C-alpha cells in the first residue's frame, strides 16, 4: 500500500495503547523543556503535534494545538510522573524565593515586586541596607 504522507498525522502512527500522555501545552518551548528533563532522567518520551503547536508559519485561522508529550514505555510512567512533580516543585521554588523587606522586616514571596505590607519597592533595597 502507498502511504499518502501528507495525510499521516504523527499521532496516528502511535499506538495509544502503548504510550501514555504525560503532559501537553500550547507552549512548545515548555513541552520541549519538560521532554529534555525527562530524557535526562532516562525516561523515553516522544513529542507529537510539535509542528502544529507554536509554529509561526501556522495560518492565523488555525486553532491552537497543544504539543503533547508521551511516555513511550508504560512501565516508566510512574517514574515519569514522579520526576515531573519534582520538576514543577523546582520551578515553583525558583519562582518563590522569599525576600525580607528592609523597612518592615516582613517576608514577601519572590514574585512580589513590592512589600505586601508597606509597599517598599524590592528594587530600592540595596545589598548594603
Ligand atoms: Zn515592608
């Protein structure tokens, strides 16, 4: 049989019984970051829809498509979810380094640019204060 290559979507070639989806996002860069993180953990993953998602060449009328990340080996799925949970933890920790207000000594979450209590601008606090 001759395959019409233009009509084969990448996710049609995959046996969905074998692979399990672990993550999807319209943000292709984020999906790729997660993919390389999991690969570093020796988890075999596959990306689908990456050519449709986040592609500047996609016509303006195209609906957003999520890039999807699949764990190839079902036996690795639990390991992959555990690794991914660790990954998100690390991400949110980095986003939430607390800082202490130099004026009122209040603790503030890292993503706050001003002290929630007295309004001091975090940028205005010099390292010598
Ligand atoms: Zn303050």
